[in-house]
């Protein structure tokens, strides 16, 4: 392994200064993704700035009901928080569906959103990969792409984003706060991840050297009746091959409001706006749910090995919305 320097930051300004002084430096959260990538040579930082000592480990509810989650809150603490479980059950379920208990005890909110793709070509430094080495090619398109993207991909990269937490946060209009050398800033999660285009190595709209300080989730009464459903190749300790965060508000038999976000089908958590539009005002019935899924998935461009994801996502939408309606009727 390449030698590197390790430093602990105790305040946000100090963390930014340490990173700014060294273009080869990276922030370290729980290290559950970055350290793995350092072991395989995908990441080769000369300095790690540990952010876990920063005072960003609180979850608070503001007077207007917004939930503020500090960037160094662990995945375990987020999933266990009573306000998260009560007001955004799909978010708690999404976090608990990820990784293992030990990993969730280490992993932070900021690190989870910035974890890198699990595409096997990306993590194998002996292979070309446009995301790792821009311009080197995308072997997944002609090679192994069973678990790759069906929505929003490009001829340059077809990888999917692995975060479960990010899918639920996307459904609930979360906003990422950060600090950079130019001061504080905010990015709605819908703008946080960049479209793939011909620059798959550029993944987020964060300014260079920015530190994520937290994530805010606005009040959303619809989220109280929500669910996260993850499909994977084994029952635990595996990344999704398709997932759904869904919330629904039904009044007098019709859909008043619905929130839907898809996971493991695109380079970023995928907000299903077309499906939400199709659902609004429609009868709360399986036929409407299937039509809404079809409206979203009309944009899907599956590759030879991953057409199953289109059927999978359609079935997930129908099943989860039906279950939520049954729960509401109880
Ligand atoms: C075996 C295994 C199974 C897993 N399964 C799942 C799963 O099913 N679902 C899922 O969602 N995840 C899964 N994960 C991924 C895990 O959730 C992530 O590794 C974890 O959330 C990353 O958080 P971290 O704090 O450890 O990040 P780190 O590894 O410390 O950092 C990740 C990246 O974020 C950057 N960073 C960290 N904090 C900040 C900050 N505050 N500001 C700016 N940059 C920052 C780092 O520089 C690095 O680039 C799995 C991981 C493993 C090892
Ligand atoms: S899909 Fe993306 S990450 Fe995977 S090999 Fe192609 S360019 Fe690299």
C-alpha cells in the first residue's frame, strides 16, 4: 500500500484548510468505502483528513419541522432515530437494508452519499474504465452488465449508484449542505449527482475540496406512510439489483400525492417524476400503479443482460404501492 498521512480535524475550518493545503488529500468518514478502494489502488490519497471528530454528529428537528442530519451521524444512529422512524420510515428501512450492522456503526451519512460504484471494472485497476481513467473506455457495455443501469446511462458509462440511503432521501427532497473554501452552500439531492454524459468521472456538483456538513429533509406528511423495498441476489449483506422508496397519500379512493424513487437502476438515485405525475389524481388501484411505472420506465434503455430490471421495477412499484394502500385502509 502507498504511504499516506493521517490527520484528525476538530473543526470544520481546520478540516477544509487541511484539505485545501494538499490536492492529494481526501476526507475520511468511517472509511468503509475509501479504505477498501485504497487497498485495491483505485484511490491513492497522500493524506487522509478524518472528519469523525467534527461537531456534525447530531440529528435535530427545526421549528419548521425540517430534519437536520449531521454529516458524521452514523448510518446506525440515523436508522434508529425516533423522528426518522416515525416521520420517514422508508429512510430508516433503506439505511437498515444497507451493508451490515458493523459497517453501519462505522459508516457516516456524508460518506454514504459519496460512496463509489461497485462496477467490477471500476474496482479492478487492471481494466479500462472511463470513470476511473477518463477516455480509457467502458468494458461493461460489451461485457458484464447484468447489474448495471437501465435509466439515464450513456455510451461512456452504465454504472449504478449503490447507496440505499440516497434513494429514500431523494424521494423526500433532501438537501445536502456543504462548506468549501468559498463558504457554505446547498444542493438539492436532485442536483447533487451529475448526469453521466461523457464525463462519468465527475460524479457530483460539490465544489472541489468541499466538506459535506449535513443533509436536511423538509417536512413531508406523505412520508409517514412510506416503505423501502430492496431486491438483491441474497437476503442480506448485498447491494440492490433494484430498489424502491415509495410514499402515498390516498383520499376518497384517489391518489392525492405520491413519492417514488428508484435505486440501482441509474448512475444516481432516480426520482420517478413521470410516475408521480401519472399517479396524481388516479384511482388508487393496481392498474394505475402499473401505468405509472410504465410511464417512468418508457425511458429505460436496457442492455442485453439487464432487461429484467424493467420488469423488476414495474413489479416493485405495483407491489409496494398496493401494500401501502392496504396499510392506509387498516
Ligand atoms: C461489504 C459492504 C457492503 C455494503 N453494502 C451496502 C449496501 O447494501 N447499501 C449501501 O447503501 N451501502 C453499502 N455499503 C457501502 C457503505 O454504506 C459505505 O461504504 C458507507 O456508507 C460509506 O461511508 P463512510 O463514512 O465509511 O465513507 P468513507 O469510506 O469514509 O468515504 C467515502 C467517500 O466519501 C468522502 N467523504 C466522507 N465523508 C465526507 C464528508 N463529510 N464530506 C465530503 N466527503 C466525504 C470520502 O473522501 C470518500 O471519497 C457496503 C459496504 C461494504 C464494505
Ligand atoms: S460502467 Fe462506468 S464504472 Fe463500469 S466500466 Fe464502464 S465506465 Fe467504468
